[in-house]
């Protein structure tokens, strides 16, 4: 068998493996999202009661435009962990606090975010604010495992690579999320972790990510 034939066979095998992987992953996404949707109603009731006890009667759900595969925008669903009109409050806060503005520009997060509610801190700690994203997974906007869904313009602000980051669907959990999440301070390091997953994705990688995520959630590692 000559060199060209070997390369062609290898390419075909890799292509078939990728197709099988995509089919298995989508089936896994559908099954997990259907199971996850069962828990949305009871969790939503508990969160609603907790908010009402604090005098907050606003919607417990939060939606925001995020960037998905191939740069396509979609609406991300989450349980609200912040005050109402959080985006506007952030804009005002950053305009009034230069140090906070520097921190936000560098990390896309704040160590002491004034927008987060008392209930929000708890549901973030337990990582249940992400539960409504099972809707996004079922719709096909997201996958169970993939890079974090970014807000519009976030990748450009940090000189990220669109051709890598947007080559796959974003995920509820991912390589960055299960490797420390908020403990990974530098944004460049976060991107490197996401790129690593995308470039090495496969069944074994996904299984490893699932187990690391379970461990991280149980230990509340990196959750803020």
C-alpha cells in the first residue's frame, strides 16, 4: 500500500469516527436534557419561594444572547442569580469604579459582584443556575459538554480564535468548567483549556470531563 493510500484510509477512518462520535454525543445530549428537564419545575418552585422570602418577586429566569457554533447567536436560559436589570447595573457600576472596570476587562468577572443576590450565591455555589440550559441542549443550541457559551464580543475582546472556539457547540460544562472554573484567573488560560478540549474532543475526553465535572460540583470547586 503506497503512502497516498495510507493517508486516504486514515482520513476516511477519522471521518467515520467523527461521524459516530457526533451521533453518540447528540443522543447523549437528548437523553440528558430530557432527564434534566424533569428537575426544572421542582427546582424552580424552590428558587421562587426563596426569592419571595427575600421580597424579590421578579422572574426567576434569565435569558441572554450568547454565541454558538459557527458564530450563530442564540438565547441562553438560566435561573436568575442576579438582581433585575443586572446588565444595566453592571454598566453603571463599571463607569463609577475604575478598578472594577479593569478587573472586568481582564477577567470578564468581578470578585465582589454587587449584582449577585443572596439566593443567587447559593444556587451558583450548587451550580443549579445552569439547569434551564437543558432547554438549549434539547433545542440543539448547546451540548452537554463544550466550551463556555460567550457573550457577543467577548472573544474579540480577548483576542480569541473564532475558528477554534466556534467550531463546536458550547456546553453546559466543559474542560475549563471542570478544571477549576473561577479558580482559573487569567482569561488566556481559560481559553487554552477550552481550545484543548475542542482540539482533543472525543468519547474518552467527554467521559473524563463528565467525571471531573461531578467531582467539581460535589466539592464546589471553582463555583462562585
